[in-house]
C-alpha cells in the first residue's frame, strides 16, 4: 500500500454538545500512525494522513477518538482509493478550539477537501464524524459523492431521557473540571458495553481516550452549529447514504438511522450483527467490506 503525507506550508451540555452539535507515533493494537502532517487552514492546524491513490475517501473519527480509530480500514480501502484521515479540530494532534472564536467542522472539512483537490469526496463518518459528514453535505450541496455513517450521529438530535441520564456523570465530572473522572465515566457509557466484553478492543478505545485532551468535557465548544440542524432538514439530503449501525449500539443511534432512512430519499441502513458502538474496532473486516461495497456502487 502506498502511504504518503500531504504537505502544506463550562456549559450545561459539555461534551454532549460536541457529540451532537447543539451549541509522534504510538502503538494501538499493533503498529499504528498517530502523527501525520500538519495542515494549516481556517486558523487551525490539523493533523492529516493520506494513503493510496484514486477517488478520495475522507474518514472522520468520533468523539474522544482520533484518526487512529480507522487503522484497520485504511489498508483495504486504500487498495482502491485515496484515503484521507485527519484529527478534527480539538482532537488528536490537531489544535484545540480557541474559547469564544467560532469555527465549524464542516468548514474545516471543506477547506481541507479544497486543499487536496477533492471536489466531491466520499465521506465515512463515525459518531461525531457522521455528524460532520451530514453537516458538510447539507452546507455544501453538490460537493459530496456519497456518505457512509458508521454509528453516525445526526446534528441537532434530541437525545432520549435514558441517554441523558446515563451521560450525567460525564457532565458532572466535566463541570467540576475533573477530566480523569469524566473520561472514566465516558468509558462506562452504554456506548461501550459490547467493547468492554473484549479486552483487546477496549484497550484500543482506552488508548485513544487516555490520549484525548478532555477539552470538550471542561469547555464550552465555540463550534458554530449548522442552522437549521441536520435533524430538521434530512429531506434535503440528496447524497447516496448508508447508515451502518451495530446491533448492540444504543437505541438513540438506531433511531437516528431510522429517521435518516425515513426522510432522506437516497439513504438506506444496514445492521452489523453482534456489534456495538465501537464497530470499526470490534468488527473491522465487516465494516471495511460494507464501506467498500457501498463505495463500488454507482454514485
């Protein structure tokens, strides 16, 4: 596989807002890249890694994770495509948001795609990354070839009372400024029930969460939300979209996938039997195969 680098010159919803959009090399389960190439755009420095050649596929990671979460998917996808991974602003080795300075993950993605000459990339987004992919497709019509949401979040979604109750220990720890406690509470969320049954998977999750700064737990994220949010404009999404959801993922993410399929004419969903929220780590081969099958369809 050819691998290269791209060269270029305390609120009430702490953490939860970052997830839903309401307001160096290390080892990771085998040899894994953490440090890519710094790319300066939109007042931020993003850590970017590129592998392979062909139609661009941009992989977007989840909340508290970083580009390493896609390590198992890079090689099979890069055999057919140019694969771009990057740490979103505030995560991994990318710069943190500046308090009070508005920014947009969708705008960062647009600027990066333009810098790469990727006028209509395929987007693959996990969790928070799914929200970014949907926001980008809605904010920049005609500039997305296809979307694969892997346990993807829909921006502006109202989380269920059960979910909010489970998440409360994370919020409370963040409000106290206790990042370690917030991380510990995050790792005990129902999201990771299936992963906790497999020590090798949970070790990979824990490594990324341990390395995460914890900034979103203790700060009000100045991300400028898409207005109106994606949850209220799914019918306007005209991009071929696949929603992959682990059978054992939390009910809210199943409901988001159902809403997407009901409202967006080009969307369909598939269930990953036996998998939970961390499906790219739990069932990497099946996730890679589902992505590649979808990407190979006419779009």
